[in-house]
C-alpha cells in the first residue's frame, strides 16, 4: 500500500500544481467551474502528465511576474491617491 505522502507526491501534485498555476495566471471569475473544466480535459496516464517540468517552470515565472505587476500597480495607486490628497489640500 502506498503511503499518503507518496500518493500526494506522485499522483496528486502533478495534477494540482499546474492547475493552481493556471488558476493564478487566468484568475477565472468562478474558480470551481474552471477547475472542473480543467480536470475534465485531463487524461491521466503515466506517460501523459498535465505539463512538463519546463512548462511548469515557465508558468511559475509568469506567476511571479504577474505578482510583481500587481504589487507595482498597488504602489502606483497609493502614490496617485497621495498626490490627489496633496492637490486637494492646496486647493483649500
């Protein structure tokens, strides 16, 4: 009998990791529907894993890039808000 850790590492992670990365990149309106769609497309065979290691690495880089973008956009919004407040204060 296979251990829980081995089962997760060998069977579950190769499915869920690419799914999670895909969710982070696409950010669907309804994640549950998207997960159902994603999983229904998969044919789980030993030779047919969802993504190769290179594709997973590329997707991870894309997620990191997107996270940096989001962080940058948040900072820009803060600066713009601050500038608006300063302008309003000068008008008073």
